[in-house]
């Protein structure tokens, strides 16, 4: 087989596991509640020389995967992609996404919803840094960039706008203010990170 799909089910209470099995994926059931640890568990379970990490609420098409594989064949250690929001998008959501996309590209940081790399590079940098409960995408982007060339593809992936829609502007601003005060220390505990670990809300 040219590829394998590993679904890491982190103690979900929905139909993730049976749906994944029905579609031929390898399912790894864990109960970690830790994004970096879940990503690392999936990498350990996989057998390939290339790793692609995709969030459950993100859609990736053939053009993105092809561009990622071409980047690796051209010598990149890893990379990420541009991001567009799936479904109808409000004006402030479009502005936020555009601003973040510019920031990610300018800083060479891959949004966590889609990250790819060689197995060798992943192992060399020690995988996702489990000191962080959020921001692990930033940490591994910087680590891979120190190891080799890190690219941000222009081909976009589609991801859910749920985080933007189910948390108020005030909640986002409070999180930003807390990060400004505490810095990366804020990211080393689930406390205060409801955007990633809080109860799922209907959008």
C-alpha cells in the first residue's frame, strides 16, 4: 500500500471509531486529552517514511497532498498549508483568517490543522513538544525549520470555523491578553485553554 490512514480517537463519545474502521483506517484509541501527545501517538503507530497530520475538522484535497509530497521530494523537511474556512464565513471571520494566514506565512509557522514532514525530520526534532497543551504547531514548525527547509504551501486546506463561531470575541481577546501576560507558560496546562479543551459548543 502506498499510504495508510491512522485515526487517533482521543476518548471521543461519537461514532469516530466505527466510521473510521468502516472506511479502512487504522484506529488507535487513547485517552490523553493532550494534543501534542495524541499527534505523537499517531506518529508512533504509523509505519511510513512521510507523516501528514490532519485535524478531524479539516478537509484536504489531492492538490494539497500532491504539493506537500512534491515539497518533500524537493528536499523540504516539512511544512504546512494556507487555510480557508469551510462553509459560510462572516466578515470578521474572514478578516481574522486572512490576518492569521498572513502572519503564519510571514513567520513560517504551519497552522496545526495540517502539518507534514519526513519521518526522519520528525524523529530528529523529537516530535511534538509535549510540554505544550496548545501551540505545539508553532513549536514543531520552528524545530523543523531549524532542522531543514520548512515550507508553507499556497494550496489551501479547508477547516471548520467552529472555534471562531462558538467562542465570543471577548473570549478570544481574554485569551490573547492572558498570553500577553503569561507568555508560553499559559500553554503548559489545560487550564485557561477552553478554546482547545473546553466542552464542544454548537455553532
